C-alpha cells in the first residue's frame, strides 16, 4: 500500500513537524512517503502527484484547510480510488461537516502517533483504529480516542533526519520539548490538555544539535516554555554551549512567571539577538483575561519585559475581541503595549477555533463570527462591526509601518507625543482608501505616510525622522522623499573635506534638527542643527558615516 504523509504549508520557509514525526515512527513500512507543499502551489500539479498513492494523509490547520479541500477534490477527480485521511487540530473537533464531504474517507481526531500507526496496521479494519472517524455506507462512525502518547517513546527520535541537510538552512525549524499546557485560556486549543509531558532531555539535545548545525531559525512549540525553571535553564545553557553564529531561537514565554534566575541568566549570559521571546499579553484589562480563564498581571508582565528587552527580541501579542474589551479598552491596550516598542507587535482578532470553550460559549455575549476558517469575530456585545473595521485599519498600518520596520523612528517619536492608536487609524484608513487591495510599491508606502504627516501638519522633526526611515530602507541612494538635500556647494565642500569615496559609494547629505546619534542610542531628542552624511553601497543598508554641527561647518 502506497501512503503519502503531506501538508500545505503557509510559506516555503515553513516546515511541518507532525508529518516528520509520523514518518519517522513508521519509516520501516514499505510504501510510506512524505512531502510538503505550499498553499500557493499549483493545485493541479499537487493533485497529480498525490493521485498516485493509495492513501493521502493531510495535516490540517485553519490556514490550510480550504486549499487542502480544494486539492483533495482534484485528487479524487484524477483517481477516485485514492483514500483521503485527515488529521490535525482543524479536523480533530466538530468534524462532522467535513466528514460528510464525499471526498473525505477518514479523520484521525487528536494526537496522531498511536492512531496513524494503527491505521497502517489495519487499513481495511477502521473499527480497530483508536481515534478514527470513518464511514460505513453513509453513516459516520467514530472510535474511542487513543490514549495520550507517551512522549518518552521519542527516546531515539530525530524528526529532521530524513531532510536533505542543505534544504534546512533557509527554513524555520520547529521543535517540541513538551506537550500540554497548565493554563486554561478558553480561546486556545492547548487549554484542552492540561497535563504537561516532557520529552527525554537526551532526545531534545540531540535534535537541537542537528537543527543548530543545519538550520537557522529554531522555534520551540511549547505553549509555555518557562514553566519549569531548571528545565528552561538547562536548555538555555545547552544552546549557549552549542549554537552556531547564524542561529536564532524563539520561545513562547509567560512573562509574569519568568523566574528571577532565568532573567539573570538572560541578562548575564545570553548574547544579544540570539533569543526571541513571544509573549501573549492578549489584553491589559484584567476583567477580560479572567473572562476567558486567563490569569495575568500586566504590571508585572511589563516589568519583566523591561528587564529583558535589551537582550532578547520581543514579539508581543494582543487579541482584539475578548469579553468586556470595548473599543476604548483596546485603544488603551494598544497604546500601552506599543510604548514597549517591541520589534514585532501582533494585533490578532479573536478566533473561535473548533473545540475551544470560547466557541462553545459564544452565545453568552452574542458573539457573531465567520463560519469559515479562520472563524474570526464579526461583532459582539462589546464591539460593533464598524469598530472592528476601524481596528482592522490600525492593524494594517501596524503591520506595514512598524512590524515591517519601515517607519520605526517616526513612530517611536510620534508615540511619545500623541496617540499612536489614533495615528495608526488615520494612516491605515488613508492607506486602505488609496489602494483598496491593489498592489503597491515601497515608494507608495512612504508617499502615504508623507501625505498623512502633511494632513496632520506634523512638525519638522517628524518630517526629518520620516526622511531618515525612508533612506534607511534603500540600498541604493534614493531621491529625498520630503525635501531637497543641502546646497550643492556645501555638499561639494563636504565631500572634499571628509574625503568621501564617491567612486565606490553614493552619499545622501541631509540637514536635520536634532542629534541623530543620541536619538538612535538613547531614544532621547536633543534639538540642534546638524548635517548627516549617509553612505550607500548598493549592497547593504546605508550607514550614517558622519554627523556634523551645521553652524560649525558653515563657519569653517
């Protein structure tokens, strides 16, 4: 029997750990293969490949279920005899609707290790496979769930051993060191498994060594990596001893329980840029967090973030739409989190995932959500559709200008002097109205920002910060965005006096009204008249080579 384990990843750089685990556990079986696709690939070509197998097993998530089902229909059209088996979080709960589709033959609900091996043992006896949902004539049948898999059985596992090593370097590699989560956040599927099970430490370290050697970005899938202090410190220490210069490690951290010893370890021993901490704040309003069984002290979380921010890259999350979070509460939350200036600030919208308590209790607050993936909030007792649309505009501007790093200096200064939420709302609305989903260029992005600053009658400093943000996005010297460069005679004199190599490089020479060096190092604004000299190589981001007092130069 020819069986294919597969999935549709969101991007080429992503990898799927689940199908690798299942393949490794059953690699001794003749006829078993695995392959990853990307959701944007040609579905006809994917279906053509898959239709050559007797069984195709898809790993399903909210981001890929729609294109997966489209591909499956094409597979069945090419080969009606190919059986389709689905697994993963998107089909493990409320699976009846998908199971009624004529092209779906089987679903594994829950963890797949025991069930998938049993399926391969009994391909023609579905009643013997734990956790299997199947059809007998037109009747849907479901078997009792499989017991939780004993992760100690991973003692000899190394799921990336079947990848060509060179193929891993430019991909995001995922590792799990534990399963389950001690918390019960009602919007999260992890809340359904409150028993935390740790993989053998030797297995974790052996897998990490392989990933560090051949990969670059390594993400830990543990829902709360820092539950056990000693475990966390042991893994951190192992990484410090064995990481390669190109490695980056990302962990999901619950900040308000981060142990002081872990904080000290990070600050005293971890090189800057090696670790990324993903911290789910979700809401700064205590009442909203408690309404979804989430306990969090935002003041303490904020304090912990401040303590580690200089050593780790921060990814902070808020969720829009939690109970009792009204428009002004969300506005306040975005303002509070943005003041922390995380390199990545994800503003997500509440999703009613299958199987979660939040989906079950949605009538309580008159939630209306999209019935199609990703099941996102449409309105509730606390937020109207119009208010959610406004927050969507804020989120779009946040992604384009902050998370993409295109207006960091402009937005940092602006947030210290006015409401960043209100500015994002104006900017996002202008951007949306200008392009309405059409394609746009980097120049377009800055033109819209400049238009908004113009409409706001922004001061000289904001104009100049915007100009610097614009220049810092170009490897080749651009034409100034907002104002002309300094007088040509002064420019020529500067080139001569500073001995600028205009044969190898290009230079932008700009007047600014503040000390750029103090601003970039300390985040403080010291006003004065300066001349900046930026060098462009055409290959890398530009460098600010010189900062000169304008009056002193003019006197000379």
